[in-house]
């Protein structure tokens, strides 16, 4: 049964995740394919998670770091372990789409791009080469296929999807990615919103489009709440400078994948930080 959503005039659909009214929301920011750090973080979280909690990954799970495929395996293994605990349910896990997940999906459809060679080369330079290699695919094979035209690229992307399907749960993970997650109003408190990188405050929630993963440049300059939400929390910041908070926004990104640590913050439904965990 779907959890309650904020009462507004916006249309909520499967692109967004409702977190309901949890006790705590464990928000994990950009991991950037650092499987070892994620494993160490999960080991700490496992001792603290309790029924009524939600575990929320804020995007950029893959990309940049050395172990994209292993990072997804670790998330799926951790999910199975947590769901074996009494009182935990599948909806307690929520995954947001980040910029790297968006690129990974578009790479699998690159034959439809207006300039596929240029688009593919840009994706390779921005983290997708490592993702392909982790699935046993040579990045240069895609550039060769692009020289053959649409048919060659179509065969190549079919091979990419087949490589993903060989790893249990990875294709399903892609299908479970949401654009944003939001709590329900509770005890007179406004809901809070979780995003990957930012929003465009001039657009309603359902019209944000790719602003969720590419629109973070002016996040820190927001001076008024984004109605109906009390607070917006994001998990990726190009500056990677740790936990930053004010009355309207929260940023969690200590630079995992760029030489920094991986931090996780537990929030209450008012957007206040209850606990920090670092690996």
C-alpha cells in the first residue's frame, strides 16, 4: 500500500518515492563506486538500523571510482541482510538517480543520440569508461561501433545490456531509481525533500526534469523554502566539502570517489540530523 504523500496540487507518480513517516532516514550520499568505503559504512549501519527506518541512497552510486559493479553488488547484499531483520520491509530501501546513473542509462540508448560519437566520448570521459570495464566491456569497442552507424551501435548497446543482465539484480536496480524522495507531513510539520544534486526553484516538483542531477550550481543560494517542503537535502556537491546545513538546505558529500570519506546522516522527519556515520 502506498504511503501517504504531502497534500498539494502536484501530481505524484512512480518517478518519486514516498518515505511516509519514518523514525529515521539514513541518507547515503554519492558513493562514486568506492565499494570498500561503502562496505565499511554498511557494517556500521547494520548495528544501528531498526524497524521504522528508511535507507536512502542519494545517487551517483557508480562512476569515477574503481568498482562500479562491486558497489551495486554490495548494495544488493546489504539490502538482503537488512531485510532479514525482523520488522524490515522492501520499501525501506529507496534509490535516487544521480548524474552517473542518468549517463549509464543514456549510454545504453546512445544509438538514438544526434551525435552519438561525441556523446559517447563525453560519457567515457566522465566516468562511464570505468563502468563499462567493470562489466567486462572495452570502452573503445563502443567508439568503433559508433563508426559503423546506428546498426553497429545498436548491436553494441544490446551487448552492454546483456552484460548487465549477467549480474543478478543489476538491471532491476536500474528500474528502481527514483528522481526524488519525500516524507509525509507529520504532527503539523511540513514534509522534507531528498534530491541528488539540486532543484530549479522556479519549477514545480513534477517538472524538475534533469535539474535533480544537473541543477546543483545554485543550491546553496536558496533563500526561501521550496513549497511545500520545509527543507531540501542533497547527496552530491561538486565541492565535496562535507556536511553543510542551514534552515532551508542540507548537503552531504565528503568527497567519496575523489579522495574523501563516505558519510551518512540519519535525519528525523523534520530534517534535523540525529546521527552521523563515516567510513
